[in-house]
C-alpha cells in the first residue's frame, strides 16, 4: 500500500476519536435536560470535527482530496440521528464548496450520501445500537464507502479511473476499520446508558414496594442498627421512624428470639448463608408482642456484607389464633363457627380432611359435599398456584418450616376467583416424629387483595404520572409530592416537603394574582387556571394548575391537592402556529390574514375617532427578471431586504404587510393630508430604487404604488384593497416607478374590463371569432404565396371589437390559449382546403402569444398531430413569435421550436427591431423569417436612418440564411426602397388590407387556378 496515501488517511482517521471524548464530556443529565440544545451542540461539534479532518486531507491533485469525513458522517447518522447529522452535513458541505475544485460535486455527494445512509440505517436498527455486531458495522462501512467510490464516476473517465485505482484499496481498508473502531466505542456508551436505565428501573420498583404494602421492610447495617424503615414497620412496632433509626433490632427483639436470630445473622455475615427466614417476636412501644415472619437477605461487595434488608410480615393475629386452637379445640370451634375463618382438620394417616361450614361457603358448595371429597378444595386451587401450596405443606410436615402459610387463588364453583390466606400447623406427631394431625384456617382475603392492588395502582399512578401532584395541609404546607413534581420544578422531595407553598410563588404572575387565587380557593374550595412559574434554576415555564380541597367529617378543609402540568411547549407551539398563520415566513411581515384583521380594527378606530387612513398597494417592477436571471434564492433575499426598507420608511404605528409574491401593502394610520402620504410614497420609491447587493450580484428594481383613502374611496376592506390594486396597475401603465391615487374612472374601467372578460368567455363558447387573411407578396414577382391570419371578433351588441382591446385581456385571463388553439386549427384547415381546392400551397402565418408558450401543455403535440393528419408542412403553416419570447428560458422555447422544425413548420420572428434584437438569439434558434416592424418601414422612403437600418437587417438576415418580410408597406416608394435593399416579401395596405377567406380566394387563388 502506498505510504503517501496510507499515512495521511490514518492520521486523518485518528482525529475521529475526539468525537467519543466530546460526547462523554457532556454530563448525561444535561443531555436529557437540554435535549434539543445538546443535539444542536453535538451537531456543531461534529461539524467542527468534520471541517478539521477535511483541512488535513490527502490530495490526489488540486480539487480532488480524500479524508475521513464519510466515516464521521455515517457514524454520526447511525448513533446521533437526524438533527446533529443535518448540521454536520451542512457545515462540511459548505466547507467543501469553499474548497472547490473539479471534484466539488463528488465531495458534496459523498457528504450527503454518508450522512443519509447512517440516518436510514439508524431508523432500521435504532433499538439494537447497543448490541450492534462487528459484522454489521463492517457491512455498514462497506456500503457507505462503496457508494462513496461510485460518486467518482461523475468525473470524466480519464480522471475517475486513475483516482479509483489509487485510492480504492486504502479506502476499503482504512475507512471500514475506522468506522468499526468508532462505532464500537459509541455502542459501548449505549450499553452503559442501557444498564443505567435498568438500574433506575430496579431502584424504582424497590421504592414503590418499600413505601406501599402490608409488609414491614427495614435496611440495617452490620452493626444491627436500622438505617431505613418503611411506614408499615413503624405501624407494626408503634415507633416513629426517627425513634427506630436510633435503635438496633436486637433491642426490640423478644429475649427468647434473640439468640436464634443472632446466630443466623452471624452466619450470613461470615458468608456461610446469603439469606434466612424465621418467625420472630418484637416488643412494641406499648409493650405488646408483635409476631412476625421475617425474611432476611444481604448485599455484598468484595465478599463483605454492606447492607442487610429484612421483610416482616405481621402474623400476630394468626399466631394467637393458632395458640388458641392448640389450647382448646372446642373453644376454637365455638369461636370460629361465628367468624369468617374456614377451619380444616387433616387426619394425615387416614388422609381425611374435615372442614367447617365457612370453608364450604368460601368454595360455594354444600358442607357435606366438601367433606365427602377430600380433593375438592385442592382441585379448586388455580393450577399455577397449586404446586406452591403442596410444596409449602410438604415442607412443614417434614419439619423444615415452623408452619404452613400460603396465599393463593381459589376458583369457586361459581367460577369466581377468591384470594385465600391458608395457614396450618402440625399439632400431633408419633414417637418417630411423623406427622399425625395438622390443623389450619382459611381466610378470604379477596377484599384486602383488591384494596392492596388498588393502593399499589394508586401509588404507581401517583409516582409515574406525567402530571405533577402535591398534597398540602389546610395551611398550605407541602406534605408530599410525586416524581413529576420534582422533574418539573427542580426541587427534590426532601427540599420541598414541609415547606409552605409560598416557596413556589413567582413575581411573573403580576400584582394581586395570588391574593385573588387564594380568596377563590377559600370561598369555593377549588381553582384552576394558567400560571407562570420559575424552576429551581430560575428557568421560566408555564403550567396549568388545578387545586381541589378535601374536607373532614365536619366539613372543614383537611387537605389541598394541587395538580399541574408543564404547558410551556404547548404555549410555544400555539404561538408558533399563530405566528405562522398571521405572519409571512420569509419576511416576518404580517400576511394577508393579519392585514385583514388589522384593517378591520383600523376602520373601527377611524370611525370612532373620525380619522382618515391610507392604504398603499405596492408591486415590485422587474422582480420576475431578477428571479429568472439570479434564481429564487436571490429573489428571496431581495424580498427580505425590501421588507426591511419598507419598514424603515414608515412610523412604528404604521403596518407593512406582504400579500404574497412581490406584492406588499402599507397602512398609514391617522393621516391628516395628502402631503404626508406622498412624502412616504416618494421615500419608498427612492429606497426601493436603491441597488440591491445579492451575494456577488447587484440588482435594480423599482416599485409601482397604488394609494386609496378611507373613508374617501371605500368604506369596506374589500373595497379598499380593490381600489388600491387598481391604482397600482394604473401606476404601472403610466410607466412604473411611481405612485397613483385611486380615481372613480379606474373603477369604471375595471367594470368595463370585467364585462369584456365575460363577453370574451361567451365568444369562445359561441364561436364569435373569424379569421381574416392579409396577403404577403413576393417583392420581385408580386406573387401571393403567403398570408397572415388575423383574428377578428364581431360582438352581437358591441359590433367589431379591436384586437388591441381584447387580446391583452385574453392573455391576462388565459383565454388566449383556447383562442390561439382555435386560430391555429382554422388556419391549418384553411391552408389544407386551399391546396385541395386550388392546387396552390398558401403558407398561413399564425401569431403565437408568449402566454400560449407558457400554458399550452399538450397543445403542441395536438397541433403537430393535426398538421400530420392534414398533410400540412412548412409550406402550409408558419408560426410567428416575438423577440421577448426568446429570452425566457423557463418556457422551454428551444425544445418547442425544435419540435416545430422537426415537424416541418417554419418560424417567423415578428416585430424585429423593436425588442432586444440579439444576434446571439438569432444564431441560437432556428428562425426562417424576420419581419421588419412597420415603425421602420413607415418612413423608409424619407428617413435615411430608417433606410439604413432596414438594409442592415436585410443583409444580416440573408447572411444567417433567413428571409425578410417588411410590414406596413403602404406606398409604392416604400416598396421600391425595400426592393432595392433586397427585401424578400412585403405586407401592408399597398397590397391589400386583411380580407375574409372567401375574398382572399377569389382575389388571389381563383386566378391562379
């Protein structure tokens, strides 16, 4: 392997190890607490590492470099997810663009694909990252870097092949190894986090069992002192927790039980046993004896006992009952007959069990039936519990346990499930210590079990609820809080317990807030609402708080229960949604919705105060050209800068809004006279006309402003907007870069234009159009082999409507597409008809609007199909286009003109000389004819400059292989000048005005026939 490649890449890969140390340097609790900030931070750190390793690459040649950014980004995507990866990809991509070079796009592709593959792989394997195998890591690494190598095929073959031959082996050797090493380190971190989560779950389960239940639990040291006791043990021994913590368990143990307990305790400390059980008596604070069944276990470290945990089940009642049974069976039977205890007496030698009536009641059967079948009770025990019961009885009979005691489920004959506490003891043995007789009781503990389960569930809900809960006494002192309370407020339970709720009061809620809240709680016993708070770390947040009162039997407040949830994110989301709904995302200005609300409020204010206000409707001139030439990104920058300039031109009380695209509005409130309005308008025009520096480009635009006044011009929002829009269009028509006030004549024109649009739509449906044809004459021979189709509209009521009047309206409304399609079809059919009828090929020129090029859709295909069907070629139809159309690359002009050429349709460039007249475009596009605009031919016989221009156009066109048609030829002198200059065709009133198809045929075609 070439060391010149190997050593830089190994050094480059070594930098990646910094990622793990940076990740571990952030405390895990902060990762969780500031999750989004952490993800943003780690993304920036990873991006910084990416830029660092990219700054020390191995360079094949200038612009073609290699580094381990692909390893960094794919591992980032796999272990850190989308947001950090997106940040890192963006930073490294920007840096790669800044480097440039022939392989810049390859480098960008490697960056994006590496991060994307890592994120996708993470989505599929997210839950297995802690246990991800080395084989999978190598597979992942090879996929990423094979894709990386494939990107180099974007380079020319003469560059790509040598690069791949030299770099493939180092890349597929070093990069997978680096990926494996980095992934193993990160997956190890995932394993540690998973183990920590398991430990927290175990700790939670212990605490939930420690605080709730009917079993006393104590944790002691090796010195026999109690370190921690639960409430149930305090209740059993009648000591407070503080009192017990200052005593040893030996002090409270019954003297007769001390020795047996100490012996087993010492055995456990010596490591001979790990746990033990025994029945043990305690002397309670009131000198009563508490009988318990004790289970003891220990926690060791390095073979030394650190802590001892003991569980105590209070069996006082059962023990006393057993003693009474032994003392007097008859007395016990008498007592039990009126109790809720089932009694059983088992003759072990004869295997016969006698049970009392309560046992039969529990099972739901007749007493005689129960005693007749000794197996019926045992068979009714739920199958899962039966082995444990039998094991307990057998162990006691063998003398391994002092008594049989078991809780289990019993399926009654009514198919109900009952919980039974079954206790029993051998009361008679023979000389060989074989058990002869065993007696016991059944206790139906179903209700207690349900209560226990309910309490456990309540405790789980309390401790695991995402809603913060706290219980206060009647004075407002905090008694207890749950985990969610601690998580939200930042105060631990020990810090907050015993404190007055005033500790959480916050000055953000305003003066008198808490006074009003407390008054309502005292009066109604409840309160709910929104409140601002501060966490322990002084961070602000918003909660929804509900407070209820629990009263005692006398109806007096006993406890207050406060529940609240953190709604900060919800409030922020609501604010974001409101902002997105009411403000433009690009410029930050109010949008149309917000503007309408503001105008409504401004109208009410103006009516109330008898004020006037002005509404300006502003449209940017030439903004489309900026978008088309510099791109939409630069267009967006221009709009943002425009918004800033507009705001700088008005007062703080005025409103600037963006309606969409390049349309803005300005509301000037409380305007006294027109001078103030005009000063603002002129200021806006000057500011907008200033140069826009967009990256490395500079753009120049202007603005057209329409102004309307309230209530002078309109009294409704719709009227104001409509009138301002009309005034703006009037400003555009007057030359742009100006402002114009609304006038009633604009409204009249708008109404006229609306009626014209309606009539035009009806004309399309009713076929009110007709084509006239103006001959195009061969200048040398006078022959008529060409004609221009001109659209005429004869309205039933208006009569003749000028094309200059209705064509712009048709273009604005999009009707020109349907009309143009009709014109093309009629012209093509007319050309085919004349050829069939008179045997003469007359080429008919059809004008095509730029709007048709933009919106024609599938019409081009339909047109070409029609020409093929009619067998009409370039000698039959010619399409006339304008110069401006050639500048608009977005319409696909090149492709469409090529389609015409392939179909044999010729193209004529109309009004040549009035637009850009670019020789580059004439050379680029396939143009067959140039039509000299009539503004040049009108004075060609008297104006030498016009004559010179026409001669130059004719010579240029002929040099480019095009023929020339002169429009507007009206005199013989004009024709002679054009003929002398070499013009090919002429068109104008000298030859003929536009005529109908019938008149054209009779005048020019019949004679030919």
